[in-house]
C-alpha cells in the first residue's frame, strides 16, 4: 500500500478477486504491461501488479479463497477511513449495506460495502492512521 501513511478519504489500494487469479494475472500482464510479484497466501499465491520501470506495486489480483472468498469479482477500491465502525454506521444510516464482516489484515482492517446505487467498495482503517501527514 505504498510508503506513505494513508490519509482518511484517500484511495489506499485496488485489487481484483477472481476464481482463477493466474489467468487474470497473465491477462493484465499482456494487456496493460504490468509485471508481477507473488504474495504467499499459505498454500496458494496471490499477485501484486507492478509498474515495469519503477517496480511500484499499483494493484493486486487475488484468488477468491480464504479471506477473499466472499469478495465480488470486480476491481475493488479500498478507501481509507479514520473510524471503520463509524463509517459502517453512516453507511447503514444512509441506505447502504455491508457485504462482508470486518476483516483484519496486517496493516489494518476493512469491510466491503454497497452504496444505495449498488456500487461496491471497501472501507479500510489503517492500524495507525496518521491524521497530520499530508
């Protein structure tokens, strides 16, 4: 998720979760020109998609397994929030719904929501949000 500490309101990450991650990894390597690096998931691999010249990771392609089993097969953006519980409360209060429970990841926790129009996104709360870092 980059070197900079994420700020509330920023798009922190984007990934695609599908049944056959290898096929989609190869598709985007050919179509976009991304290079890849493996991410061990304990028994299988997901993939970081990297810009060829800088090697900067810009996205992920993941298997619909384990923690990702209930994620939709779509490019999913992760928007940083300062208080995940409060954001979920606001989501419900404004006609949205959650599609997953809150899930922990090494750098924080997230939840996938659906807005009243049907669009899907993930809300991500970093383990320690730096509210002062520009």
